[in-house]
C-alpha cells in the first residue's frame, strides 16, 4: 500500500499586502490610535527638552535686557559657570551629598534591612517594612519639615541627647550637608530595601545550603554568593538612587535653604537661585544641563558594573 504524502507549500501573502518594518503584529493601522499619545509626548516632553537646550545658549532672563530681547550667547553661560567659585562649591557639595546619602547610605542601609528582613519574624518584618516605606511615601516638603524639627536646636534629637546626659548637636549650622544627607538616607532607604529584597528572593536557597555544608560562614556566603548574584540589582539601584539624589531640591530647601553661607547649596538649589532669585534663566538652564551631564556620566559608569549578558 502506497501512501501519498504531500507537503503543503507555505502560504504566500496576497500580492496586494506587504510586510512593514513595524513587524507582523504591529501594523500602521494598529499603531494609528497611538498617534495622539505620541504627539503629546513629543509636545510635552521632547518640546521642553529642546527649549531648555535653546535657553542654555541664550541670555534669557526674567527681568532686565534679557527679558525683552533674548540673544544667542554661545558657550558664555557655560564658561561663566566654570569660572564661578559658587558653582564649583555646589558641584562639590552635590557629590558629597550624593555619595554619603545615596551611594553609601541608602544602598548600605537598604541591603542591611533586606538581609535582616529576610530572616526576621513575619510580624517584625511587616512592622519594620511599614515604617521604612512610610518615610519614603511622605511628600518631600513634609519630610523636610519633620527632619528640620528633628535636627533643630530645640528639636527631638537634642531633647533625647539632653535626657541621656549627652552633649547636644547643631548639625543644621555646623555641618548642614551632613544633616540633609542623613535626612535623605532616612527618606530614601525604602526604595533600596525593596529592590534588594526582590533580588534576594530570587536567589536559590540550595546555593546557600551547599555553601554552608562546605563550611562557608555567613560573611563568606555573602561575599562569594550574595554579592555576585545581586550585581545587576546593585548596579541598577545605584544608578536610580544616584539620579534621584542628584535632583533633590525640596528636602534641602526646606531644611537649610542652601545655607548657612552656601554650605548646603547643591546644584539644584544653585540653579534655582540663579534662574529665579537672580532672574537669569539662560544661565540657570545651562547649570541644569551640566547637572544632566553629571547624571549621564554616572549612569554610564554604573552600566559598566552590569554583567555583559545583562547589557544586551
């Protein structure tokens, strides 16, 4: 008995239809409803970016000659910034604030809390997580006022220190950049804790069991297993917390206003002062563009920490 095996030729698309570069599933007809949203994104996101680039190269101002007759000044705003001592003071304070509160503070505290909550009782874990997240979801202005009253001369911290017979502090005046760094750690640690908790939950438990059977202690397991497996999460969290900290404005503005004597004036506050207090919109926008470049450089540096397979 013979069997007639026929292979069906692949169906060809009708001669009147063509495949588009959008793919087989997303066609121009299906993408048409997204056109209004795309136009809105271009108008309200790309538009301000282009306008900011334009302002950074002009002498635009709120008042004075630049308000009535804006002219192109080239790189003058940037050269003025590079020759201004107050600008470099703000750059240094921004780096100090970012390193203390984001790179070290939020990441280390977030990792410690995530490790502790992984082994803590469910009730204790829920209570600590709720408290940490409560600080994170507070509006920045509210958090600023709370931390100002905490560090003030007659605030909660000095009341506690005096009750314990310890000398009081005046960080808001003697070391304001340290005070606002502690405040940013208190407010932003929750994000790092959530990122690291999610990353730790994906680590297989049998890996730790095998390492424990081989005689590896907690420190050795953390250094040889946890850190390498959490490398993508660490790089991602470092990048996100750094970018968020570079743009912190309200917290510092409420607590110190950039003072005293510019001792806590980071780049966002310096930019605000130049653009709105002094009315120099062009110069203030140029400073904002320089801050954007600092953030881009930090992002590229953190991307190098990612494994090669995670970069693809």
